[in-house]
C-alpha cells in the first residue's frame, strides 16, 4: 500500500481542519457565545490577518476598475449572507446535518453558472442534481424537529450552500487579474464592516467573562486554522497536483465533519441521514464525472485526442465552506502565477467548469 505523500498529508490536514471547524463552531455557539458576536469578531480579526499577509506578499491591496469593484461588493454581500446563515444554521441545527447538506455546494455553483450564462448544463447534470436534492430531503427528514430548531437549521444550511456557491462564482473573474490572497483580504475587509455593524448589539451584550478558556481557544482555532493555515496548505498542495485531484479529497469533508460531530459532540445520526449523505455524495460524484467527461471531450484536438492536463494551482479565497474553490479559478490563478514567474521579479462562448470542494465554508 502506497504511503501518503507530503501533498496528501497537506490535503488531509486541510480537510480535517475544515471539517473540525463545523464542530468547533457548534460547540462555541452552545457554550455561551452569541452567534453574531462570534462570527463578526472572528471575521474581523481574520480580515486583519489576511490583509497583513497580502501586504507582506504583494505590498498592495489595490483593486481598480468599476467592474472589479462591483464584483468585490457583490462577493462581500454573498459572503455576508453566508456567514449569517453559517452561525444560525449551527445555532439552530446540528453540526452533522449542516455538514451533510453543505455537500450540495458544487451543484448550486453549477446551477448559478448556468443561470448567468457561464455554462450550459446537460440533461445528465439535472439527473445528478435530482439525486443530490433527494439526499438533502432525506437528511432533513432524518433530522426531525420543527422549523424553529432542526428544520430551521436545515433550511439555513441550504442558504449557506447557495450563498457560498454564489460567492465562489462571483470571485472567479477577479482571479484573472489579482491573486487569491489580495482578493481574499479585500473581500474580508469590505464584508467585515457591515458584519460588525449588524452584530454590534450582540457584541455589546456578550458576557465575555462567562466564556471558558476552551471557548476562547476554539475562537483562536477558528481564525488561524480554517481562515489562514488551510490557505497555505491547500494552495501549496494544488500548486503541485492541480485542482481536480485535490477536490477528490474535499468530497469527503461533509462526512468527516459528521464523524467529528458524532464523536466530540455526541450528536445522534439517524440512519435516514446516513442514506441522505451517501445520496448527496453520489449526486456530486456523478455530476463531476459527467461534466468533466464532457469538458475533456470538448477540449480534445481535431484528431480526437485529449489535451494534456497539466497540474495547475487553484486559487483559494481565505474564507470558509465548507470552506470552498473552482477549477476555473485555479486555471486563472495558474496563468497569473506563470506570468509572474516569466516576468522580472517584483510583483464565442466561455465554458466555466465550476468544481468546488464539498464545503469550505464557515
């Protein structure tokens, strides 16, 4: 049996951190932290950290152009909706069901790409989508409860997946010009302003003295781990093996997150939810396989021979989703990085193959 390579270990560590973050957030929200106080403090500090890293690496956060600035604003709004959904989905629902439902993010990303004309979807895609949504229905059915608790969390988890998919599609064009580090820093800074403003009542009303050292440690992990360390690991790994292979690891994130929730939080997992989770994974696997097959066929040369698939780095925007990353963004970032290497040191119809990891959000 082949021993895991250093790149494998990077990807495994990334998926474990992303998955563990869902359990960490659920624990924090059930042990004294108000949802918006936690989310806004976390993202405010993460924005400063991301800006510092981007300034060290690139000496600038400048993004110019009216279209680019509109995309930044739109991406920030989607991310804001994503974070509202994230904290309240985990406040009302369980970490297990939220993690499993987040597995549908790639399907929503493809639907959004099709709706805005970036991609044409085949009949087989809709078959895979129907399978994935059947899985969501089973997960929700297994969670039980009422709209004020479990099912309310399930509905917010669906909004969480949709908002992350919309955010990912929105930032893709920005990667043609700017690095993921700069885009990440600017989006986080812009998004943090309304997030902190909307959260100010909870920030002011939070009883910080009642929070245990473990809760504060969880907050530190949630800032440094999912929002910073995984950027370095994921981006370094994808630079070496390409986004397609890396996202195979990410497919398992919802299930790893469910295992963490079961072991650490002692959350129950109904057998119907297990079937639902497997059904969601089946829908994602079929969707990716069919769409990638169509893409490779279209990309073949005139002799019918497939074009060489070179490993290329994917862009990782330092926010959560499960959280997650487009093959197209990866190709754009790859072109940008190759252009920088070649430069002096210093600083018809498009088909977008939207291919996110399971759930890099939160």
